[in-house]
C-alpha cells in the first residue's frame, strides 16, 4: 500500500479528489441542465427562481441563498426569494455586501473574519445563518443593467473562484428568467390594454354609427314626435335599456309633452300636460339625474306612461341657448344593474346632439313662418303697387266726369273706368293664380297702334302735373301676340320708374315698338340720370330701388317675370343722361321670305314698272289691316310648362 502511494507525484490530486471533482462537475452540469429546461418550459417566475436558489445552495454548500431585486424609485434592494424561512429584507444600494455589488456591478466575497471594509452587520447579517462567509453576484439584463443581486451565505470554508463561477452562471440564468418574466408581463399588459382599447374603439364606432343614424333621421323630421321616434328606439337598444323617454315643449302651444317608447311594446306614447316624473325633474334642475334603486311607490319619479315599474333610470337635460329645452332619459337596464359609465356617456352625447337638432328644428320652423309672412307681405306689396296705376286712372276719369255735362263724354269716361276695373279684376285673378301656383298668360292677337293708343291715355294720367314729355315711337301696322293686360302693367311700371327717377327736373320718356326678325321689341327710354353701378347687378331682384323715394322695389321684378312668362328677355342699357329697357318677345312674326333672284336677259331691256319699290325694307304704302270679327285669346304657359 505504501509502495502504491509512493508512486504519486507530490502536488498531483489523488484519485479520490478527482472523483469528488468529477461528481461536483456532474452536479453543476445537472443543475444548469435543470435550470435551462425549467427556463424554457416554466412560465411561473417564483417556481423558477426557487429552483435556481435551491440548486445554487446545493452546489456551493451554503446555508442560504437569497435573491434581491432593485427597486429603482426607492433605490433599495428588496428580498424577492430565499431558501429556508421567508425573509423581509431591504438593503439600500451601496450599503453592505449586496448593496456594494449592486453599485459596482461585479461579484464580491466576504470571508469568515468579517474584517473587510464592506462588512456592515446591519445589512450583512442574514437570519438563519451561523457562518460569516458570503458571496454575491449581480443580475444583469440584456442591456447590461443591474436589476438585482444573487447572494449565498453561511459556509465553513471561504468561497472559491469556482463557487463564484457557479454563482455567475446561475445569476445569468436568474437574470434571463426575470427579464423574460418582465417581458412576458409587459406583453400580457399590452395585450390587455389592446383588448380594452379594442372594446372601447368598438363602442366608439357603435356610438358614432348611432349618432350618424340619429343625425340623418332627425334631419328629415317634420315634428317633435318624429324627432322622438327617430331617437328613442335606437338609444334604448344601444344602451340595453327597456325604455327611453323624451320631454319637449310643443311647437305651437308650448305645453310640455312627454314621449316614451318601450322596446318590448309596439308604438310610442305621447302625454301632454306633464307635471311630474324624472324627465321633468331633470329639466327643471338642468342637471343629470340617476336612480340606481327602485323609488318608493309614492315617489314623483314614477312614470305613469310606462306599463312596468321603474327600477333604474338615468336622465339628461337638453340645454338650449336661452334655457333648458327638455330632457332625455333611459329606463330599466335589461340586466337589472345600474346604467354604466359608457351608457351615461352615450346618453350625454345623444342629448347634446338632440339639443342641437331641436334648436335647428325650432329655428327652421320659425324661419318658415317668417318666410311665409314675408311672402304674404311681398304679395300684398306687389298687389298694392300694381293697383296704383288703375286707381290713378279711375280717379282722373271720375274728376273728368264730375266736370263734364256731355252725356256721351261721360259715357266714354265710364267705359274707361270700367276698363280699369276690369284691369283690377284681372290683377285679382293673377293673385289667385299665383297663390295656386299658376302662372299662365293669355295670348291674343294685338294691333300695336291701338294698344299704344290705349297705353298713351293711361300714361297721360301718370305724368300729369310733372315736367315730363311722353313720346310714342311705334313702327306702324305691327300686329303682335301677347297678354295685353300684363304687358300694359310691365310698360306702366317702366314708365313710372323712369318718371320717378327723373324727379322734379323732369325729362323725356320714349315708349315704342319695333319688329326685329321674328321678335317683337318693346322699349322704354328716358333722359334721367342713369342707374347707379351699385344696383345694376341686382336690378331685377325684388325690393331693389334707386334714385327715387317711396315705392316697394317690385316694379322691375314684375316686369322681368311678365316678360319671362311670355318666353322673352329683358335687358337694360344705362349711362348718365340715358336709360333704355328692351323687352324682346319671341315668335311674334313668321320669318320673312328670301328675295327671289331674277335672271337678267341677254339683251338689255328696261325693267318692268311696279307700284312698290323692291328694295329692302317695308313698303310705305298705307293699307288698312284686316280685322277679325272677334279676337279670341290663346292661353300660353311660360317656358318649361305646358298649357
């Protein structure tokens, strides 16, 4: 035996030492393999850390193994896990062994003597250990940042470099496990936030779709009842409510009317004269109202219009520009719970949009009433404006009748008065036609000489007492087809406007007619100051006046309408000292035939004699135009309408 031992070289390990070293390496490899497998298959961080600590304690033969994590906001190391009894330890960063390791970012050892400068009993004494040796290594994440410290304490002999290597290897595994757990927790939290965001977005999309449908429905509502019908059913279904209610004032009587809709019953109920209920209370208080429990049987919050008892409700006032317009409410959540914050938010949103819809509706109705009154006022103004001419003529003839003793003359005056009364009756018929939407004109064959002779008699009364000269310039023997009463009114309006524009200084007004191809051109020209540029662009609009006092501003608008009813056009040419209005009526004459070409004979001969010149232009020979026994009117519709 002694001979065998003498073969060993001094300093070489014995077989037993090699066997123990091999067994330790196998334990280290098995521990690292177990930790690696657990790292890839275990999601529970506490179980994984407990496995790492227990394997580390076994490998280095320590009494305890402790894992600390850095609390960044507080700058302390808190005990996360430990072998043995639970520990509740906190060590400031930079204090004691683990604090120094956390700050330095490298492993440190503490021997039994505890004489090292880094030893601090307050922080380094770990309960449950008898030996003073300790070894600690930092835990670093993938960015190289220290996130904790792994410490083993309590062993008879000092820790070696091999122990430090084992500690560093397992601390790396622990850091990876903690980092993965942190990433997994972050991923889980992000997924939870994304799920919550998805739910919120879906809710917002439903809310937006609801608001879009409500806006589209309320835009076409013709009454408060239609507004309520458009809103209540959709709102109740969106919030999973049994019923919904709306309180508004009637458009005409201003009485409070309550509209309620039960999603489980057909139709909508309306109740007037409301004097109690949650809708009225929310309207009077101008504040949200919510009930999460059934009210007492004698409470004024009960709603008689609903066929079921109220358990929960939520009401919102409808705010207007000058006070509360009404209130909107939900009744009885279908799941029996109180209405959620999402339901209340949607109720507030719908009430705000409904308030706008009600204001727009009421404003529109008020504007419609004003427009109807304005239309009536314009019609009356037009009638009064048009009555001035015949009434002036009637007044003049009555004065002449009073002064005349000749029965025949008085009879002629009476005929003129009756003609003016017929003009007034025609105006009345036109007003009625306008009220019924009719705008037909009565076209008849008209001899322009006679038409302008009758017009001249009326013009004399228009300019009587003024320094105005009226000149007629009518192409002879013209025959047109138009509504005499309406064209008379149009020309009288133009002459009246010209006289009023010239004022006290007076001037000359020329009224005439010309043939222009197949068109008849009527014109009124004056020597007044002209039309200001400021009103030329809107001259033919209603209620536009210039260079005159009084009047309604309807004269030129009436002229334009009468001419357009005949399918014609009206234009104006104005400058200082001259203004001319042209009224062109189409289709009055047949197109003139083209002149025939006569071939000249080879041998010069004198041309045949004729009684009328063959030159262009109308013949000057006077001839009496044939007259029909009766002039029958033809009814014509304006362009775009059939008679």
